[in-house]
């Protein structure tokens, strides 16, 4: 399977540069497998959920993981993006700057310093030196790392790059399918008899990375840490056994649920997942998927093609482009039933 099969042209004006003025007002394209496409506003999602279903959210919260500093000795600009915590003040990071090699010191505002102590497969390992805790460092000098296709970020872009239910700090990218929910919409869903539960996948920067190998099967996912509680696993298992549908909010939720399905049921736990879902994958847990419109050649696009079929997804994307839907993180939503 070649990655070029999952490319498509998208007019640049359809790439949403900021969120809607009011959360919950985006458009919703509903793709009913084997039936067709219909167009709605997001609050109408309630009409497509039914009593006995379970709606699964990713409650990861994006941390201010982008830091801007200068290279000690030269004053050259350096940008650091935190990727993975190794110890309290030791992180695996991506860097932008000239010759940021082991032994380099980076100066940040407020007297905060970081030393590059290793180079691992193109990523750097840095150790921060400050009397402040890592949380204090990020709160004082960090910024939320918006996706690279957001060319003109606004204050609203930074403020709304979180879901309303985000609570576990650690992600460097948001589970964006959840952006559309307001507390009011979630309450209406509960009133319909739908159980709402949460899990956590600390979304990494790799979620924005295009697949660079020609053969899809040779792509390797960046690992991401997940947590699935006993209570969430129990509720999902019980609802599914009674005929309820598992409705995943976003591809990150799908990957955790499919990772944790063993011995015929969902098992709680925490750990790292590198699960790569592409066409041919047999889904074992998820019945319905809420998602956004994804980048060409990306792993989320491959996942939704696996879920609904490539032909159906590309037909839906063509329809969305024709109808002027907004794409990517701050864009509109798609519900696949």
C-alpha cells in the first residue's frame, strides 16, 4: 500500500486558522457507512447517539511545551519543543537552531538554563537548571505549541487549544476532535442515557508528522503514553455487552481502546502504545467515531480510512471541500456511524 494513495489537494483557505468564535458552533458531516452523507451543525450530534451508548473522551491537557531561548555564547535563536519527560528536569526534545549539539547551553528568560546532554536519533536530551519546578518553568516561559499549519495564531487560538474537559497535564498536542463539545452539549448527551467516560493519551508532536516512507506498512509510530482506568474499562465492557455502541471521540481514543483490548474484552492499564492503524485493520472495540478532517498522508487519515473505507472517506472529503468545510485542528467535525 503506497502513501501517495492517501494524498489529496486541499485549497489553503479551507485550513482553519483559528477556532470558531463560539465553541460548539462548527459544522458536522455525518457519514453513515453504506448509506451516505448528510450535513448538520455540531449540536445535532445528540440526535445520532442513543440510550445505552458510551461516549469516550481523551482528557489529556496540553502543556506549554514550546520554549524560546538563545544559544549561550553566540546569541543565536533556539526553539525547544518538549517531547517526553525522562526525569523531573530531563526531557527529550526537538530543537530548532544552528549546531545545538551535546554540550550546548541554552539561555531562557528569567535566568533559566538548559544543557544539551545527548543526541538520540535526531532528538536532543536536555537538562534544565533552575530553582523552579518544571511546572513553574513552563508556566512562566512556555507557550502552547500550536500546529505548524496555524500560520497566524491569535489569542483565541492559544486559549481554545484545549477541550473543556482537559484535566491531565502532559500532552504536547490536543485531542482536537473534542474541541467541538461544550459543557451544555455534554449534558444533553448524558440526559439521553449515554454514559460519558474518559481515558488519557498524552498526544505527541508526531500526530502532525506526515508519513515519509513510500510503503505505508513500513511507517513506525512515535510512542505515546496512555492510561485506562478500571472504572472506564468496566463501563465500556458492560455497555458493549448489553448492545450499546462505543463512540470514540478522536483517533487518540481509538488507539487506546484498540491497544487495551485483550482476551476478548477491554483491560485497564497504563503504558506506551505504538499501535499504527491503517486500512486492513480489524476494529475490535470502537463502533462509532467522531473526528476532524485530517492532513493528507497522515496517520489519522489512514486510521479513518481503515474505519470507514478509503473510498467512502475520500468521497466525504471531496464533498466537504465542495461545501466549504473547515479542515484540520480548528476545523469542522465528521461523525462516522
